[in-house]
C-alpha cells in the first residue's frame, strides 16, 4: 500500500509512523510506504492515477476535486480544525485580514482556498495585496521578505516562536471559514473493488493516531526516523 502525504515528513504525520513502526500495519497484513509531499507536490493526481492507494489533503481540496468530477472520497479526518493561520510580527499591528491591504503575503497552494474565502468574507480583493511564494525559513521571516506569512500552527509557527519571535495570529476559523484538515482520501474505484483493504488500512492508521495521542512523547522519536533533521522536542 502506498500513501501520498501532502507535506514533508513532520510530527503531525506521526500516526502513520506509529502504525508503521509499532506494527499496526503489519498486523493488518499491510506493507505500507509513505511518500513525502511538499510545497510543490501534486498529492491528488497520484491517487487518481493509481500510483498511490491513499492520500492526505485538506477537506477543501477534496471538495473542489470532487466538484470538478474527480472520483475521490474522504474516509477519515485527522484534524477537526485546520492548522492554517496567517502570522505577522507582534509589533506590526497586523491583527486581522483587513490589515493585509497593501501588504506582501507569503502564500502556498495548501492555504489558497481558506485564504481566498476569508478575504472574500471581509471584502478584501486580490488587487489590494501582493502574494509571494517563499520557503519556510526563519531567515526569510527575519529579513521581512513578507509582511504576513501563511503557516501551520503545528509546524512553522512553532519554529518561529522557538526562534524567539512573538506573533500575531489570524485564523480563517475566526472569520467563518471552517475546514477539516489532513483528511485521508482514496478513489471511488478502490472503495468499490477493495473495501476490505480500505477498512484494514484505516483501522491500523487510526490505531497509530490513537497511540501517539495517548503517548505524545513518542511523536518526536518516531518523526526523526523519517526526517532526521527534525527537532524531536
């Protein structure tokens, strides 16, 4: 079984890591490979094309894909609240999306749907700000390469705070934009042809997530086996 992740290896995927390393997949008769994604990875097409059996994406992305006629279905939701947020230095006086007017905003493909929905809710149009694409690097944040940064609160935001930066947070949730995140999905065809496979994979994966939720200290140890540069703490 091949799983296409939507981001680089990091701690929020530790449920998959636990299922693999603690033998939950093996007990379910599965040999699972986890393919890392990233800021430029197309993590939808590999599942559609059969290169991967399952994938991870934002619920908003699967809704849009399904609306476009792509035969995909979500079979589980890992994060009931999206970790997407927009941050600016605490002394910037940028505290709400209306303050993004005239600013440079770092955006990635992962955040575009909730970002666009939030901005539409408050009446800010794309010609009122400048969007840029930048990697998640503290040095670029420190250099002021963008006024506002899209982040995951369980990833780059933690890195920034550990580096000593105080941040103002803007959450789409606070403006009526609510999406599940890290939804596990597959194709209609796989569910029809191999429902037992989907069920065994799902049970083992959720067993892995239950394990790391109940034993959070292991998440870091599991993650560094896939991302050696990661900080276990």
